[in-house]
C-alpha cells in the first residue's frame, strides 16, 4: 500500500506555464430571470458496496479494533462523512447485491455464516456488517438508506421478508426477529432497488424477462406502518436505450424510478483502463470529454421516458457513476483500489454541472464509491491507529454542498473548445449556478484547460455585485493527489482571484482548477 500513495514521479511534463500569454478568456451569463428546478440533495448521493476495503477497513473496523471507532465505525471516516452532509447511501451493491442473502448478516456476529465474494477478488465475507450495521450508520450520518435487493440469486420471499424485517412495527415474524436482534423500532427505508445491473452481473437478463421479474418481486414488497417505499427498477448501462424503452413499456408506473449507470472510462485495445496517476495531456482531455458525454446519454434516456411517461411520474436515478482506472499496482485486482487526482475532481465538477440541468427527471446520483474503491471520497489504511486521506473528489463534493436543495439558475457559457480523441470536443470552461433558500447566488466554475489560466467575465443581469467570496481547488499538476504522508497537497483554499468593477465580476482561474463562489449585491 505504501508505494501506491507516493507522490507522482516523472509527471513534470504536465506542469505548465501560467504566463499572461497563455491565458484564455470566457464569458458566463447568468439568467436570474428564469429560475429552474430545485436541485435535489440526493444528486450528491454515495454508494457503498462489499468490495475491497470499502466496508471493512473503510467504514467498519469492528468494536475491538485498535483504530479509534464508535461502535465499530471508524471515527475519522464517520466525521468526514458527517461534514460532507451525505444525503443518501446505497448498499450492499452493486454486483454484490445479487449474491447477498440478508439473513446471513443479522444476529450474533460469531454465528453469522461466511461466504466467498466471487464478484470482487474471491474475498471471504464474514457478514459482520449487515442490515443493522448499515441502517444504524445511516441514522448516525442523518442520510436516507438505499437498499439494493437481490433479484439475481434471491427469491421473492427473501426480499419481501427483508422489507418486513426493516420496516414493520407490527407483531409479525420478521419484526419480532428484528426485536430479538436488538432493534425495537423499525427503520425508515424509502429507497428500494429491485435488482442491480440485471442485464449483466445481476443475472444476464433480457429487458423483457427482467421487467416481468420486477413486476413479480415488487408486488410482494409491502409498505408497513407508514413506511412508503420508492421502488427503483434496474436500468440501463450507458447507451442501452432499448433497455429503458422496454422497461418503461412493460413496467410503467409500477416503478417510481429507473436507474442508469455511466462510468467515465475508455478501455484500451488490451482491456486496460489507464493509470489513475500517470497520464498524458491527451488522456486528460479524453477523460473529461468522455465524462461530458453523460449529458447526451441522459438526454436520450429522458427522451424515451418523456415519450412513454409524458406526465413525468417516473424518475431517473444515475445510481452509479464516476471514473474507473486500472487498479493500483500491488493491490488485489478485484478490489478496484485507485488513487484520486485533480483529473478525477474535474470529472466530479463537470458531472454535477450537467446533472443540475436535468433534475426534472434526474432525482438522484450515487458516485462509485464512498471509501477506498474507484472514485472514492476517502482513502484509509489499517496500520496502527489508522490513517485517512480526503481525496480531491471529496473536496469537490463539499464545495458543491451549497447547491443541495437550491434552485437551479440557467446560464450561458461562451468559451474556447478543443477536439479530443474519439471525435469529441471539450469546452475549456464549465459552470453551474444556484440560488439558496435565502436568495444567495452561488456559482461553481471549472477551468478544464490543462495548461492555461483563464479570465472569466460574469454577466449577471439584475445583480450588481458588491462582494464575492469563495474557495478554489487546484494542484500543482493535473495529476496532483493526496497521500497519507502528504494529505493536504490538494485542498480548497480561499479564492482571491475575483475582481469587482462597477458591479461586474471578473474571475481569474488557474489551469485545471475549480472555484465555488458566493455573489452578494
């Protein structure tokens, strides 16, 4: 693990001159007169799977660990997630969900059976983190749980009893079993996924067959004692528009939402995904342009939904998204551990800028994953008292917190663009704006240019700015990242690149940087 988190060597080719001659100029016009939809806080959702060290060693170390913990949960991670204001957390998968049998994860820990996690590295799962541990964690974080049910290898009865176990307050067999296991009152569980990636690891199904299974399974997921279920159908991967069309026709209003998965990954001819830390400028640009392609994907799935559900009853949830690189050298290939650089941070900011536009349908997004896996918020180790590192992506989520449950404000961007591999283009600027419940305007602006400072003129008709405050996230290189030895190489600092002249604002943004500002009249 040590070698994985050392600073990059030989990446000096990514460093660039920020001289005045290298500057770009852009214009952002903010349309305060045409407010959009509310940006649901669930757009900032998280995803935790029994995969690698996401759960064990990441969220959970057990009560007897020498690592400081609160009832088995890592104290440092717990506090960092509280600071992030996590709105919703998805569990137990992912692919693991369709091999997970929930009854193995309840009762005395020493009596819980083990299993082999065949999807993710052949790890032996001891089931010490189960239903109680997850739902109690959600209560501690103040977030909504999102349960992924087992359709691939489970039974209708199994899923129905799980819902009863978690949510019934009656004198029923499952409610009494829960009480026997130490929880008197039921939990509130709103979000229920009926299967995961049923086209792939969740059963290799056709959409017609899955749709019939959804209708059957969801019928027996009852609502108990005032707990209202929001049922989510297992949706498409990326560009599979036929899956969405078939499910919309065959399932219809029996579902509250349908999911979508999209990763900013481009596989090489040999199946490799590229290094998380050692990459070229061309690879940087290619990744960001692939990230932005999610907008077209969302648009096309929504167009199908609008055609078949014109009254907008069914929501779209992007409940897996993020970057996916080759695993860090020396780690279990099935654990999907990767570092997290400024490139990943920009994928997060550009993604949010897109998500905010489509919240008429898009009601949730869950980045993969919360700790130690793929594009994570946090990296941990288990040596001695344990160490924790906040990733650049974590800082983006925190900087964007101001947009949670705020009103979307449309804007227009005029900027330079570059061509990238795969016949894509990448604008050199991205931005989003919102107004909070107190009427305060916030803007997040990203300079995607790998090697140029950018001057951004803000046009805000109807608002003469008097103060501009905010934070900036940047690194020396686009491949900069944090390590256990140097945890603060990439972190937000106060932004001093704003100028106000006669109520108009001009921003100066370094290359590959992200800014969130508050503008007050």
